[in-house]
């Protein structure tokens, strides 16, 4: 992840190494890509106004950038964010990096 890639080789802790590992979900990534492709094929009728991957920085990076670019405000309920790990703290959920996840602004 972004935190681990910013460190010199051998300088990270075991906890950071584990927390920074990308845990991919190929099926979810495929499904997301199908929705994005279908919407993109709609041309100017697409409901997608903006899209951002939830990579380095997680939702803490993707959501503010999406809201800023929209020129609108927003409210995020972390309790409503789907997660395969129900034991994540609010901070971990907010900063969790997952390349196969996306934040979309739709009309």
C-alpha cells in the first residue's frame, strides 16, 4: 500500500507490512469493472459523474478528492461502508487501501 511504499526497504515494522498488504478480491473487481464499462458505454447518458479508486490513503483520500472535484459537500457514514472485516476500527476503515474498490459520484 501507499504507507509501505513510502518507506525505505527494511525500515517498516511487521504490523505495517501486514496492514499494507493489498488483499485483492478478483470477483468484486470484475463486477465493479462490468458496471463501470456498462455505464461508460452509455456515453453522455452515463450516470457516473466521477470515479476514484480507493487505493493509497483509502476512503480518507478518495472521498474528499471526489467531493472537492464535484464542488459539493458531503456526509459519509462509516457504519454504512461495506467491509468484509467487521472488526476494523473506524480509523482502519477510513484509511483501508483496496485497489478493487471505487467511490463513484452518480447523478
